[in-house]
C-alpha cells in the first residue's frame, strides 16, 4: 500500500484507489471534498453501518475509489490549492484531461468550467482565438520533439466526447481534418503513442470519422470557392483608377493560389495569407483602394466561414455552445 499525495495527517477520511498491495491512499478532509462536490457530499452523508463493519485505516473511514491514482491526486490538489493549467508540454494536457474527467464525474462544476475555459484558449470558439493558435503553432519551438500545441487533436476530440464538451469540437475537428486519414487510422503519430494513464483514446470512433469526413470536404470546398470564385471572378471597384490592371491582378492572384494549396491547407489562415501576399506584391498590380476592399471582404468571409463551422458537424451555433458549456 502506498501513500499518495496529498496525505494530510489531520484528515478524517481516506480515499483508496486500487487493490492491495498496489493500492494508493489519500487522506483528506470530508468538509473540503463535500464543499466542492455534490457527489462527495452525498457519499459522506450515506448512513454508515455498525462501526465494526466500516473499513478503517489510521483511525479514518476508508472510501473505495475507482479512479486513476494520478488523476485523483491531481483533482484533490486542485480542490485544495487550485488547478494549475498550462500548455507548455504534452503532460499539461494529460493533467487537464484527468481533472476534467473527475470534475465531470463528481459534479464539480466550477473546476469543470475552468478546465473547459483553458481548453478553449487553444481549441477556440472565437476566430481571434483560432488565429492566435495558428500563429503560436507557426512560431513555437519543438518541446520534447513535439510541435505546438503538443497534443494531437484526436485526443482532444476523444476527451471532448468522453466528458460531453462540445464547444471545442468544431475547432479540434477542423485541425484534425488537416491530417491524412491513412495516418489517423494507423495511429502511430508521436503525439498519439505517448503512454500515460490519462491519455484519451487514439482510435477514430464512427462519430469522429463522420465529422472528420464532413470537415475535410468542407475545407476543400471553402478553399476552392475562395480561389475560383472569390478571387478568380473578382473585378476592380468602380472607383478604381486602373480597373483593367486590378482585375488582371486578382486573376493572377487566383492563379497563384490555385497552385499553392494542398489537401492539408487550412482555409482560414490561407485567406489571411492571400491578403498579406497581395499587400506585399512588389509590382503593385492591384491598387491600394482595391487591396483595402479585398482585405475587408476577406475579413467578412472569414467571419462567415468561422460562424458556420459548428453547423458543418450538426452542432448549435457558437453562442449556444458557449451557453451550454461555459
């Protein structure tokens, strides 16, 4: 039997995970656990049988738990000292996953919401958050040989389904759709094969496969529409000082874009890059007036694409998802 952390000497109840001799024990305070969790509160209110029938250890009642010791340890620590969420290493995601699982299981609403809020900092429900995540992914160095955001989106999707959190699904599945299906089915990506007790499933479920396919097709349709219609058919503004040159400039932009995208291209970043490339065109083939109008129209289109993302998966709007999960 092993003493887990924390093990308070003045605690009055012991939570025990596993079977002897490999069991792990945590000595805690009834009042603290009950204060945060409806389930713990009910558990401790259950009338106990005769004293001789109650399992005790170190003078305290023993409550058998069926959780991973590392997850229960992190949960207890979060209830006493606050959760310490981060996004620097893959282990940070596993820490969050374990806490979110148990906060959901034991109805610890405040801690569950905190975990979801931290997840949305990466797997965002806002376009700005999405842009920040992409920018961080492009700039951040490898940590432990893993690229930002360290965790594989399939694990994020699996966790979301496990704990019924839907607000991160559109973003996570959008990024999941950037991976070739063959690679996902093989399941040998370095981020998927790290061993950890809190690691979510690395297997595509039927629901995952459906949503992956819908999002993959939607990404390609969005890119093709942007290249062929939005850029390829664009003409100069009425007030343009050089309409022929600007119309030709947009045609050339469409031609360049049609040759540069691949099946792993993310359309939202691709659109922003097109605005940047046009602004950086040293030949000045498109006038300033038409470039500014193009940038404004691309911004509007990106907002539209983002707002429609949940509906691709049959989910409610971002606003409704936020109300349900946050």
